[in-house]
C-alpha cells in the first residue's frame, strides 16, 4: 500500500515539475493605452477605436473575443487575466471597454503574440478617444 | 449524357473537403486547416492550469505539433470568439478549419469549422449563438448582441459611446 502511495506521489510530483518546467518566465511591465476589441482593431474590418466603436467593443467582449490594451505604437497586448480574474464573461472587462488605462502586469511573448496578465489597473481615465464625430457609430450607425 | 454529368458532378462534390473555409477579405488571410491540441493559453504560458481549461472563462489556443501556439480569436458567429466552440475539446486534438491571418501585428486564427481529430464529425463554429439561444431564448438569436442582458445593461449605464450622458445626435 505504501509503495502505491509513494508511486502516486512521485507521479504527481513529476507531472507538476514537468508543467512548471514548461512554463515561461514573464517580464514585469507597465502598459498604457486603450482597451480595444482585438478582432475589429487588428482585422480593420471596421474602424475599431474610441467612442465610435465602443458599443461594438462591448458586444465583442461579451461575445468572448480577446480584449487587448493597444499602446501608443499600435501594439496590442492580449489580456489573459485581470486582477486575479479570468477575462471571458467578466463584467469588469466589459465595463472598461474603450477606456484609457495604465496597467501593471506580467508579459509573455509567444509566436508573435504579446499576452498580458494584468495584476493591477493602476489608472483608468475612462473613454477619452472621441472618434464618433468622424466615424459615427460602428458598424451599423446605431 | 445527363446521367454521366450527374455522376461526374457528384464525384467532384465528393472529392471536395467535407468542410471548406470561406474567405472574408481580411488583409493577410489565408484558408487553413490545422490539426492541433486545444489549450488554455495561460496554462500553456505560465503553468497555471485550472480544471477544464478554465471552464470557458479563459482564452483558448491551438497548440500545433511543431510547438507553435496559435491564438483562436474568432468563430463564425457575429461578434463572438472561439472559446465556446473549443472548450468541449480542452486538451484534445482537433482539426480546425478556417482562416489563418498572418498579420505582423498579431497572427491569429478564425475558426469556421472544427472536428475531433482525426475523423470526428465536422461542425460549424457557431456554438456561441446556439448556447446563447439556449440560455436566452431562440427568438432573438439572429441579433443576439442587440438583446443580450449584459450588453443592454452596459449600454444603458454608459451609453453607446461609453461616456454617460453623451448621446448620438438625433436625425432631423
């Protein structure tokens, strides 16, 4: 019996060690920018920034499309977690769509994608990118 | 003659893939069919691995045999991601059919069809709206985004532009 228990423990330890060994080391970063709907912004299927796109960004966040922070260079950081909560179907993520934020977090880069675990939203200026006068309401005008 | 034509046409149709991705006209897009394991991206990166890939609360990716991790960003439904279509395949191999978008800013995959590899039954990647309709009633599923309670609440609170009190101009 003891041997079986030892074997099970050894297997569990090996599995945990293997998982940890595969994990990558993140970089601590601070990112400032606009919370965007990643799909609409990157695909350019419509104008995807600021007030003009806010409603659509809410639709897409509720629909589970990855949400990002877009920095001043136009680079996007996919949010994988935000203040200890997962991002999909998360009311906090819906609430901050189109907001200008500064966030502290852990950055992972893999195969051309920047993934961000947001540990703290340090500053939230709300929606400040006023694009609706030029672009109306994206995508249907209402 | 007609029979011959019918047989040839049937053979041609049978020779086509069971499901075929359609182009959406997105820059850098290319039709793609890949076999890969469905993974919880955060688990893959950090080793933080809850049960069942987070149960639908986390973003999911496709881990190819060459070790490349592909972000699954979109499914076939309007304004919906791929999590609902992939979560049932957590840590299993699927064949994913859709569009690989090799945008240098962000490479990503649009899931249009999926099946359990190697020879499961194909299904269209439209399970978000199916599940939404099950939860909220099928009547409004065509424009689910106009009827979802969380969206209605968010827009009622902050307005269509995200700034309380800022409203679109009324038509003359």
